[in-house]
């Protein structure tokens, strides 16, 4: 159906007016994050580049690592890890931050190594990560802790400022203002320990162990004789201790430990199997 002739000039005027109206609309401002910006679990405060570098140094990040940053913000930690050659993924709940991070990765030329995902960190699978960085509050760290402790032994966890409760860190470092950090300047490193609690049978006797994170206590029973172990050290899957004048050292692999026992300067093979 055609419009009446007297309507056509009106339609033409409206058609000409619409582009002008569109042009008159104010352009949408680009998203700009600000320190203290509210988020789902925490407010966003940027980690200084100096501390980002220190955290990745503490983790001994290499190009063979799989890195994940929980609460990745503007993407700076992921981008730095990618520049070091690691495959890196940022988990961020704010979609605007995710898009900003992607743009920053393009500018840095690391889109082949850096990935950003809009996701809830409590619902994220980070079991394949070998290095995890985070800047979250202590209560959130504690909620994540059981999941972290189930990761492969040797996985490195580095937190900006906040700790993991009674799980003592393996290393602490602080970056001073002269080095480029003026607030939130302390990094904590944890190395996920193997699980060694239980009773292990060996040719030297039954080894009973109890652990609290990387701290281990126990005893070695041989026949009617039981001695407490001492100098126990557990770092990732490497476990050592002393008992009955001998020093034991080995690698934990699920329900076996294989290594050496040294007595009087003589080392022989040693192994133990968990019941």
C-alpha cells in the first residue's frame, strides 16, 4: 500500500532527521576501571607491576608452565606471565574487565598465550594449572584452600598480601617503594604438598605419619622398637626425615615412596608402600 501524497514529504523529513538525531547522541565512554571498584567477591585494587614480577619470580614461572590468575582484573598478571612464555588464563567475573583485558592482551601482542574467561572462580576448574596467582581476601582464600590442596603436588600458589590461615607459607617477599610498590607489597608462596598421612610399610619397619599441610610428624616401628622421626621435611613430592640414626629421602608418588636411606655415610635404595 502506498502512503498518500501529503504524507510523503513528512516521511522524507523524518528520514532525513533520523541520522542527525543519531549523531547527536553522546558517544558511550570507554570502560575505565578504578581502584576500589566493587566486584562479586572482592573490590578491585590493581597489583603493582613490581609485585606482579616478584610473584612470578617466586613461582619460578617458565614457558612450560600453565598459569591461572584468579580474579584477573585488568589482565596485567596474565599478560606478564604470557610475556614470559607461559600459557596463561585469567578468571574474572566482571565482563567489562574481561573485555578490557582482551584489549590489553592485543596491545601487548600476547593473544596467542593469554586467555580471559568470564567465570566464577568458585566454579572454575584449575586442576591443570602448575602456577596460580591471586589477590583475594583471607576468607575467600580459605574457601579455595581445600580445592588448592587437592592439586598436583608441586603446584605453586602465590598470593598478594593475604594468607591461607594456618597453612604457613613456604616463602614471603616484600617489594619496597623504591622498587615500584607503594601499597599491598607482600607476596606469599605456597607449594602444594603431597599427601603422606597414613601407615607405610618398608623393609626398615612400619612408618606412621601425620601431616598438617607441609608439616609432618610420625614414628618408625621395627619389631618391638618404635622411634619418633625428626627433621621431617615435605616440599611438593620430596620427603625426607631422620630415624634411628639413619636419614631417609624419597619421592612420594600416590601410595609409594622411593628413594634412599643413608646410614654412616652409606646410601642404599629405600621404598615404602602405604597400607
